[in-house]
C-alpha cells in the first residue's frame, strides 16, 4: 500500500507540495473476472495545497488493465489517464463532505484512492475491440473469427407453453 504521511508535509496556508509517487495498483474484480494492472506500480504526480480551512490533494497517473473481453473472453486492455481531487478539512468535527475517506491517522492512502479512480473510470463494458461480435449463443464459437448463423433454431422447451398460447390467439 502506498501512502503519504501528512504530518511530515508541514504546509502553511497557501503553500503547495509536489512530489512524484510510485503508487501500488490493485487488481480489479468486475463481474466475477479479474483485471490486472500492468505494471503494478504507476508513476503518479501528487500535489497537496494547503488552504485556510483544509488541504486539497490532487493525484494524476496512467493505468492499464488487462483481462477478458466481456463478450468473447479474448484478451482486453483498458488504458486510462486518471486524475482526482480530494479535500480534507482541518477541523476534525467538519461534515463528512469536507473530509476525504482516504485520510486515516494522518496518512493519505494513495493506493486506495488510485484503485477507486481506476474503478470509476472503467467503461460500461470491457471489450477487446469496439465491434466485438461475442460468442455464438448456440455453439459457443467466436463470432469475430467465424461469423455464422444457425438455420435450425432449437426452441427452449420452457417456452413451449407461451408458444402454445401465442398460436391460440
């Protein structure tokens, strides 16, 4: 886990701290599939800016995840340039909206924050390519490699009662 000890920053109001951090990225589990970050450590630009009522944190990095396509199960890659901003109020009794969940015991959890940024930036579907045709629902072959159709459509016996009703009306 990568973290920054905030007490060591010693910033006064209006001052800024910049540093390059190597952030440990964790795998992402999505839909029962595991997407691995490559590389596992990302070079990140970290900034802390002290305001009169708290501190603003900024994090920027590049992440690449490898895992299965959600349509055809081939290898898929997600590349993202990510950036995030968090605020931590100086007053410990400040409302929850004014406190970041990534600060615990004077330490800012960069790995947890980076993981959440990656998850929030994922596309709706992770595909090997935008026009992925997926797998054939009848025979299971990859429709990207062998586009085909089946002429003999096998009816599911569970729908027989509904088909019978349709024929009556």
